[in-house]
C-alpha cells in the first residue's frame, strides 16, 4: 500500500472513531486530525469537506460490515435452508465486531434525512438494501426452484422482511446490552424456514 493511501485510511479510521463517539455534528476536523496524528490541513488534502470525509467513513463501514456477506451465497453449497442459516449467523456474528462503533449506523441513517447529505446517503442506502435483498431472495428462490421450499413463496417479500429483521435486531442489541441478537435471529429463522417448507 502506498503512503498516500495509508494516510487516507488512517484519516478515515480516525474519523470513524470520532464520529462514533461525538456524532456527526459534534465531531470536528481538528479532533479527527488529532486522532489520526496529523495536522488539520492534511485532512483537507484528502477530503474536500467534513461531509466528504463522513461519506468516506460510511463507505469504509459498509466495506467492513458487508465484506463477505456480498459473496454469492449459492457458492457456499448445501440446501437453501442451510445457506440462509449460514448467512444469518454470519450477519449476527458481526455484532461483537461492530457494537463499539454501531453509533455510526445511527449517524448514517440520520444523514439520510439531513438536507445537506440526504440524496447521497439515500442513494447509497437504496443500493445497499437492494443488493442485499437480491442476495437473500436468490437463495430463497433457489430453494423454491429445487422443491425445497414451497413454490408459491414470494422470495422478494421474504427477503425484504429478513433484511429488516436483521437491521432491527442490531438496533435492539445497541439499546439493550443484555439482548442476544444471534440467539433471537436463529430462533426466528427456524420459524421462517418452517413456513417456507410447509
């Protein structure tokens, strides 16, 4: 990795920490520079504005949380139910890795309604959710096509509900440290799979 890219990554990682701790509006470029161990002016050599840096953190966060989830799930082998279970467990096991910076998710959602950054974040979220739903839907549809699941299943609708459930379980875990998202997700998915089969 070249030095320029290394420094850019350092700035983004530092910004992620500061944004997670102080929120978008409470964070300053000066604080981010201190966290990264560089001068404030250096941040502007890489990013035109605080908004641009925040969006770079968003992209970094998506890469960190979705790397490995966007693989072609059908390549994992096994039944459609097993692939859904593997995907479910992979997603929920991310919690331990991201819970300390999950506040960023709330900041990103808030940015999707903020006037300055609304369209940029809404477009990114729309694409993210659409791609994720398509991955899950493809697994469910494959199960229907192979006769494992019922042939009257609306794969897109079930996929959308599952993606929404995974989001909501992380949100509940963020509000309640005692809440166990993996255990809950596994139990819920068993009910969903039972419904897909019978």
